[in-house]
C-alpha cells in the first residue's frame, strides 16, 4: 500500500526518474565522445553522412535533456506522470530539433567566401596547431605539442575557435599548413567549402548544447539522490531546509568545475588576445558555444571517453533508417 505515497513524492526523488537521469547521462556522454571522434578526424575519413547523422542525433540528445528539465519544472502542474513524460518529450524534442537546425542554418547562410576559405584552411592546419606550430597574428598558441587531455577537443574545435579570423591571420612556424592549403586549393569545390564550414559551425553548437544539458541533468540526479537518501533516513526537517538550494548549489559547483580550471589552449595569448575576441565580434551567435565547449569539454574528457567505451561499447550514433529513406530525405 506504499505505491500512493511514492506517487505523491516529488519527482526529483522518484527512483524511476533518477534512473532516467542516469540513462540520459550515459547517452549524452557517449554522444559527446563520438562527436569529438568524428569532428576531430585528422585523416579526413569522416563522411558527410556520418556528420549529418551526428547532427541529427545531437538534436535528439539535447531535446531529451531539455525534456528532463521540463519534467522537473512542470511536475506540479501535471498530475499524470505518463502524460508529463509524453508532453515534455514532445516539447523538448521539437524545440531543440528546430532551434539547433535554425541556428546552424542561419550562421551558415550568412557566411561569405572568406568564412568558407578560413574554415577550410583552419581545418587543414589542425595538426600544425596540435603540434604547437601555429601563431595567430604573431601571438603564441602553444609552447609545444598539445597535452593529451585537450587534443581530442582541440582537434574537433580548432577550426571553430578561429572562425572569426581570416586566412592571413594564421602563421605556421613550419610552413606545412601553407603548403597543404596551396596544394588543395585548386581542387576545392564549392560543395566541399560549404560542408567544411557547416562542420565548423555545427560541432560547437551540438557539442556545447548536449554537454550543458548533460551536466544539468547530472546535477538533477545528485540533488535528487541526496533528497531520496534524506527521505529514507527520515530527515524531513533537514530536507526541507536544503531542498531549495540543493540543485542550485550542485549546478554552481558543476559549472565552476567545468569553466574555472581552464587549459593551456584557452589561457594562451593567441586564444585570449586574438581568437576569442575576434570570434565574439564576428560570430556572436557561435562564440558562446565555442567558448563553453573549449573550456568544459577537457574537464570531462576522461569520463566521456570511459562511458562511451565501457558502457555503450563505442556506439556509432548512426541514423537507423538512412538505408530505407536515403540521405536526401532526412532534414
């Protein structure tokens, strides 16, 4: 006869909701690792279909993350938990599907020829940047090869971080980047330039949004777990005192751990004095996603890699119906 009591408990302390939050965290962290793998492929073996699939998955993952947040906020207004789940999933998926697509499409549509060429040139110079051989307007990027903890993120987001600059702002100590760009320049097609720029824009938008929702829902989980433990221990008075600040405190701690430490990339003169100000000035809608991603992703890199490998067995995040409907029918 305890079922009615459980149904009347706050949503955040329900075991089934905490289980949903854990499952979402596994999905989101695995997705982030897969996106870093694809976007940071230095061998240029990632296909357009793989990038398209991961972009679609990004909208779904972010939509589910928003749905879990909406469930907490709307729980007091919807008595049926099943109806609450369905309504929030519909709202979250619809909102993030259209919002992310509209944002990426709008930034891509505003690109000029210099933006397209810069994206291509910067993607070709990623290896040089990782080796510490790139200067931005004469400012030092790295004092040597990039440390292991930031290499995956830097591989994926280097082109995005310098999207506010022009090709002439990239100076390579070795000259390899210029040689590579000069070799490929006559062979570049408009379609390749457009695809390269969309990848430059899409990666930080999808990566940043999914990581943000993932961390917020992890905070939901730990706050709910503490509330559940206090309830089981019959510490109702203590729970009443801390329930209003428990989640905000978790979020503040998590955001601080993600943003504050920094890394050799974000603290370099080239990033702080050149790349970041130029991006905020020239691409203000893209800059918040890049700034958040280049700071927060390295902080969680080890956890992201372990979850994807150990728990989801390197799931590839492909669109399951592509072979049926064909690539051109997917939005």
